[in-house]
């Protein structure tokens, strides 16, 4: 089973998406991770804006995001293809 809150889970999803699709990183309800979590069935209230490490569930509780997920989503350009390349790079590069 794929761990939704992992880089490998994000990679698996991004591999099924159009790489040219753009996303608004600064949106707390339509960013890459919001789209991804919703596609995976996560009941999402929203993500804290730009660079935060938390997401809110539908009941209003906050949860910590793995930092690698935010690193992947915040890199530029903001396309699914570029995010996929960044995600794959995190699997081979040590986290700073």
C-alpha cells in the first residue's frame, strides 16, 4: 500500500498526471499538495500557506507534513513534470 504522506506516494501520483500541468504554489487550497491529497482521498481542510509544514483536516485538526513534500512542491517551475523530477531527486540526494 502506498503511503500518501511520502515522497514515493507523491511520485506514484505525479507519474499518472500530465507533466505540463501547472499549479499555484502559494494557494492554500489548490496547490500541488492539496490536489494530490484530495486525489488520494484525504479529507483536507487546507494547507497553511507557502512553506508551512502543516495541513488541516476537515475537522480542523492540524498535522505535520514531511518536509520533503514541501520541498518538492515549492521548487520552481510549478509544473507536475518539474515536481516529479524534484521528487525523484529527493530519493537519491541526502536531505540538507
